[in-house]
C-alpha cells in the first residue's frame, strides 16, 4: 500500500468581487466593450452586462454612446456599499488598484 500526500485543492475565491473587477477594467479603458471586459475579468459577456446594469442602477457608472460604442464614466465620489467601508468612496478603490491611463 502506497501513501500519497494529499494535494490541497486551490480555492477559487478572490479578494475583489466581479463588480469591482468590472469597475477597475473600465477605469483602465473607458471605451472597452463588454466582450473585452469579459475577457479581462474572466466572466461571460452576459455577466458583464448584468454587472454594468447593477453599477449603473446603483449610481457608480454612466455611459454615453459614441457611434456604435459606449463610453463609460465612473462616479468616483459614490460611496462604498459595505458597512466596513462606511465613509469611503469608490474612487479610493480605483486609486489603489487601477493602473493609470496613459
């Protein structure tokens, strides 16, 4: 009988939600398509569309049409939602994690 060491399975959780990942993706590229965001975040295009709607409905995001593309504007002064971040705004998250746009 051979003894095999149990290899721990990696957990699939992350520190930032998909909503935060989508918002960060937009902060990096305000004209990104849902398909581009989905590829960067690692979720489906349909999931991105739901998240964009959530962010828009909650006042974190607005968009304007430019031809066939959307241009997103993040409302960085919108408050964070979790009670542990009371008094903080979403712009602080973006300042910490979003790469500067060249």
